[in-house]
């Protein structure tokens, strides 16, 4: 076998960074998709629900079918912020990308030439009208007559945010929408401090000639829209406001985050709304809790959305689910009911015309509730739509960008998502000095035929100016899939498959040249597969199954790691296998001599070590193997002699240890970071392998989803987590004792972008 020159980095990826911290305290930073399942619109036939940059189209008549009728993908980096249906169009705000107009008539939805299901979302950007924005960030849209009224904010050169309304002509049939006019909160209001510094529009509602904007910092902005130039009138209320309901009964109902519900009288004097009452947070949480509206953090507890019909107000609360209030006495609302079943983080509420209420929940998807009797809400249906999860991922620097190849192996849409992280310090205009942000852009999705379980990506250098990139995916029942990812926006399945004997592939590894693949194939054991023949420079034909090493008795091959020991000319190669209930299996490899291309590879089982857990992944560092041992936590094994492995240390984590990442800080300092399933992530000090201990204070973070994969940067201040249905989550690590605590978001930063970090580390030895 002729060895090739490969640009292969085993999980080494550098990113932009502004500060360095130790490893003591964890803080949520960001996730992809950016936005939870937080916005809903309905037509007579469909429910439209936005996740990240995807809109699910759900058949109203068949909620028993959890599979969406269609998926609409928008090429936006920030995520969809709101959707509004106005027959037959869907109007979509997308942050700094503006507003889009999409034909969602039944004829269009049912036309497969316009919309196809994943992995080929053919609703092109030319079919999604270009959108308009005046150098700002659009957050919500309301329709009246021939106009769309768009709530947006923009950052001026002086570091001051302004909130305003864009008036957009929606009657044009041209390929783009027409911006007619813009109105801002007045300079007088800004000068008086009423709307200076931090301001962020979140929701807009219209009643008669008035538009009301919910501001997450300033309360409610009131505009007169009797002409095409919105005229700012007043700032009403005093609590940060997420959402509004303006049913036309003379009152405005406001969801005021941790402050609860605020009701304003707009009938007596529409230009000067008067607060009638502030109903305390329905969850009975302290209304003075810190407002963390800059983060889509699962720990927040807010009244996030509401809608009023008659004398009843329905509130989506991030903690308690659905709260139902009797508001017949506007100065003294009373709770009628709470509904919390199947809800984890209710974000948006939408009333339909048939006494049905839809709740968008960040973790639980879509829930339909019957509110014929408001005091006794009852479940109709709950659908978990798995749109953009992250179970395993491979990340790497390529050129000027960091790419994440992320696997989603949920109930539907199993396959590969490619995300690109960019430095976008100027995307929102002038920001604070030296600010650097991470911006995650969706590149593509490719569905695999099986159940995507594990991935490795390598780059074959054909010449100095030509490199081909391939992703190798352990695809469950469909064995090993080889995906050409040279073009990140259009990955293609090569169709080169292994023998049908591979039917439970869970882990994949490659040698450093990309010539051989090693697949952990469940009950079948470990497969050794030839990828390149002697004349190949990159994968160009079906791979060949060379050998199979059975798992230990009762074991299941779940993960595989290729590594070496020694140096030229005395290098020995090994495979370390996470063998489920049978623990660890070690295989010695005999790689072919590069001068003897006709030789093949062989593998010999040299040792096993049974553990008391369910070993799910294996990592090697120096002379130690670190095992994620399921509900038994972390196991540390001395493999200075691979033929005689010895268990030397353990740490029983509270969750289900699924993946371990090792960071060697110095010759005497080693940290282990653990993806601990439903308990999030945990870091421990494993400098003494015989006695791993917690940090002081304990370094842990309970993520929103099921933590199944983890990577840590080289400086130890940023963690990236494959968090199941919660997506790809970024968490920063700070060291308060070092005096360099990450700052809170300053007033001049945009609420939807965060400080960047460096997600890097080489897992090898």
C-alpha cells in the first residue's frame, strides 16, 4: 500500500479568541440552531413552525403524523425571528437579512418541483423574495392592508441602538419587496434617556392606526401608522417586554419576561397608554431575577409570549408551560389553570379559530391544546420535530474558517449537517473595541440512508493546489458511508459502500493516510476496511472488507480509536475499542510496508479489560486510556503495556458518560471533560490518574439536551457540545480567581451574537 500525503487533523481546530481563562466556571454562550422552536403561524391547511433557519410545514388535518409535509430552508445565518401568515404568503423576518415573502399556498406546497424533502431543499432563495432592511436587525412583522410593518433595531456609529418600524409594500409581484418608509423612536426620547443605549425590538402588533413594539429592554414603543411614515408617540410600560397581544378591546397585554404580565389601557387616551396592573410572574419566581434575555438559556424563567381572546389571556411561560388567566377584571387578573405536561421551555403561543391553541416549545416541539374550556386545557397532540440536533461531530480548521461536520441521528432527517463558523466583528455595524463574535452559517444537509452515528473527515492532498475532502460516516444499519465534502454547500454521497455484512456501524476511525478505515460494527465486532489501493490518491471505488475482530463475549463494538506507540523505525499501531458491557478491547495492527504495496493489513486481539459499566467511547492520552463508561462514569486504564491493561482510577459521574475529551495542560496536569448525557457536561482533574477529583468549585453545566459529544479548545476556555435535540452548544469557561472573568454582554453588542472563543484540541498522543 502506497501511503499518501494527507492533510489530516484529528480534531484540531483554531478559532478567534480574545481572552484566556482557566477551567473553573462554565457559562452558556451560544448554540446552533440559534433560535428555539419559538414562532408559529397557521393557515386553513397548515401549521408553520420555525426552527433556526428552517420552517416546518405541518398538515393540520393529520397531527398524528410527526413528519412535516415540507421543510423550507432559508439561507440566513442568524435564524428566523418571526413568521406571519397573510393568505397565501408567509412573511418571515430573519434578523439582519431583513424580511422574506414566501408563497405557501396548498398548490405550491404540494408541488415537488418547488419544495422537496431533505436532503435537497429546493425552495430557492430566488423564490424567497430577497428581503429588505435598512441596515438593521428585523425581529417581527405585522400585516395591515397593503403593508407589512416590520419591527427592527439598528446600531448607529455612536454606539446607540435605535428601534423603529419599516413600512414594506407587499402588493408588488416583483422579485423583491419595496421598502416604503422608516420611522424611529424620536431623538428627543433618546436624548431624555428613554431609549438610549440598550434597546431591542422583539414583537410588533397593530390595532387601528397604532403599532406597538415590545422591547426587551425598554418596555413598549407606541407609533401612529395612519400614514406611510410611522410617527413615534410614546414609551409605555416600564418592564422589559418580549411579546404583545392587542386584541382591539381597548387594552394591550404584555409578556414582561421575569416581571410577569402587564396590562395597559389604550382606550381612554390611545396616545398615552395607562398601566392598569402588573400581574406577577405566573411561575411565582422572583420578579427581580436577573434578566438574561441576551441568551437563549434554558435556565431562564420568563413569560415569553401571550395571546388574549375575550376575557382570557394565554401565556407561554418558559418554566411552567401554559398559564391561563381570567382578565375580565383588567386591574386584577386571576389564574384559571396551568398546563405543563409535555412542555419544557414554552416559547410561543398561538390561538387558532377552532378553540385550539398551539405552543412552540424549545425542547418539546409543537403541542396542540384544546381550550374550549379555558379552565381545563387538555392535550390534543404533541409532536417532537427533530430538525437540527447534534449527536456526534467532527470539527476542523480549513483555510480561514472553522467547519463543524455535525451528525443528527434523530427520529427523522438522519445525516450530515455542515456548519461554518465565521468572524463577523462588523456584521452589525460598529461594535465595542476589539469585539470579536462567532457567526454560525448553515452550509448544507445530506441525508444518509442509515442512522448516522459517528464521523471522521480527512483531506487528501492531490497536489499543492488541489485537495479533496471526504467524510466517513458510521451509518448504523447501512455500514460505512463515504461522503465527498470538498464543496461544503453541496456534499455528495459517493455511493461507495462496504459489504452488506456491516449492519450496526457505530464508530469510525481512519489511519493517518486515509488508506484504511476501522469501523466499530456493534455485535459484529471491529471491521478493518481498505479505502485506497496502491494507485489511488483519494477514494474512487468501493472499499474492501479485509478483516473482522469479534467483540469480547457479551460485548458490542461502539467506538474505535487508532493510535501508535513508539517512533520510527519501531512504531506499533493499535486499535482501542469501546466494547459496551465488555469494557475495553485492544487490537494490535500490522500495517503494510509502504514499499510492498501488495501487502494487506491484519489485526490481532492482544488484550481485553472488563469494566462494570457500558463503555461507549475511548480516548487515549500518554499511557492512559480514558473510557466513557455509561452510568459508571469515567474509567482510567494504564496501557503502558497494551497487552496488559490495568484499571487505575475511576470517577462516577451523575449522568450517563458518553464521550470523554482530554486536555493536557502541562506534563503534570491533565483535565478530563465528559459529555454526561442528561446531566450535561462535567470536567474533572485527572492529573493523578489513580485519583481523579472534582474542581473546586465543581465544574459542570447542565445543558438543555442530551450531551453525547464534546470538544475543548487548546487554552481551555471554550467547550463545544453535541447536545442532541438542543443542537450544537457552546459554553465558555472562566477562572474567577485569575481575575479575568468573562464580561457580561455590554450595551453596544447585539443580543443574538456572543463573544467568540477557540474550540480546539488534538485528541491524540
